[in-house]
């Protein structure tokens, strides 16, 4: 049986959330000169969180004050099989390399969503760079209830306020009507550099030049291979659904309902503790769905979510 080395990896984010830190492995270590997320091996009896805090104190000379779990990836190098437990680090005391000497050859801040300015990067980290570029808030269209004109007006306002990820849903409409809506959404999104995915209709996604598709839970269950789009996500209700999404190489998952919703106010929802348990060990970003409001983003991330998805709250 292959021994798996547990590693705590820090995705350090600047306060504005637009940049992250990479560190260069020093001479004398395996893969010397390669760039990676800072962190290190989890010692026996140590939690991932404690290992993360210890490693960043030792490697960068900082004291972590705010961090949360994000996702987990397993990778086999020639010398070892490692399970990388990625945590987002959003606040710390001290200046990098000032209060203690750096254990890396160098560190560099990189822009999220752009091509890395440093090379080579450890191969295990390639999927992480794409996951980092996924916006943390998704708006799901509800034009069936609001009307197309009002929906597009609201989307334009939200895009002006920073929204960068939209799922075109409205599955009760005929395809021609959905196509018309999707065209309008894509026009708005392109002018703001936002991503658009189409719920369960690859044909519409291709016709309007959307960035990808979003699979329903039923489509996920019957999916044999990842659809050929840049971005592919899925609606999930169980840990098995999330695991299946990871096996297919999808880019994200939605999990819910977390809280009661306007559609089903009598249902309690999963609640945050159950949500956190279901996504424990997830290999791809998971957005919390159901009863979400913009001010719940931080709470969601503290429970391991990448972000939030909203049908009405956006």
C-alpha cells in the first residue's frame, strides 16, 4: 500500500483577493527551483491547520490570524505520493521574510486569473491555478419569475458591482426562449469579463459562445466523461455527487440547499456543519447554494466553501 504524505499548503491571498503568493523551492530540496504554494508536511498528531500555521511561521516568518479549508488534491511524484490540503490564508501578522529568514529562494505575488509570471511550477499545482480564477459568487438566472427585461437589468447592475460568474438556468422555458436569454446574458457578461455557463444545454452554450455548461444532478449521474468546455460544473446533493464531479475532472460543484429557501421554506436545509462534513476532502471548488445572501460569503468560506451561488439573493 502506497504511503501518502499529508501536506498543508497555503493559498495566501492579499486583502483585495486579486493576488496570491508562490514560493520557490531552495537548492538542496527535491524539485529545487520549482515554484509552489508555501507549506509543508503535517507531523504525526498535528492537525492540518496547526501544520499550516507552524510552516508559515517557519518558512515566511508570519503568524496566521485567519485561514479556512478550501480543497484537497492527491499527486504522485517520483519520490512520494502527497495529499495536498489547500487552505486559504486571508490574514496574518508580520511581514514575509522580515521577522524570520525565508526558507525559500524567493517569493512572488501572482495575479489571480492571469498567466503565472514564474516558471516552472510544481505539476500538482496546475489545477489549483484554474480553481483560484473561479469567481466566488455565482448568480443564477430566474427570468421565469422576473421576466427577461428585468433580469437583464439586474444582471447589468450586478456586473457593474463586481459579479463575474453567471449560470443561465430557466429550464422551464422553450429552447428558443432560453437561447434568446442566453444571448443577452452573454453580451452583458463579455463587456465585463464575466464567465457564463448554461444549465444542461450544450447546444445553447455553443451557439451563444458561453464559457461552459452546468450539469444538473441527473445529468451528472449519467455523465460518462467531462463535456468539452472550458468550464464545467454540476449541482450536487451528496458527498458522492461531489466525488463524482471530481472524478470527471469538473471545475466546480454547487451543494445545497444549505439554508431554507423561498422555494421550499418548510425545508431546513443541510445547515453549515453538515455542509462542511459533506465537502471534507473535496478535490474541486464547491459553492454553497440555498438561502444564500451576499453577506454570507465569509461564513461559507469558513466552512470550506469556495463561495456562494444565489438564485434570488444576488
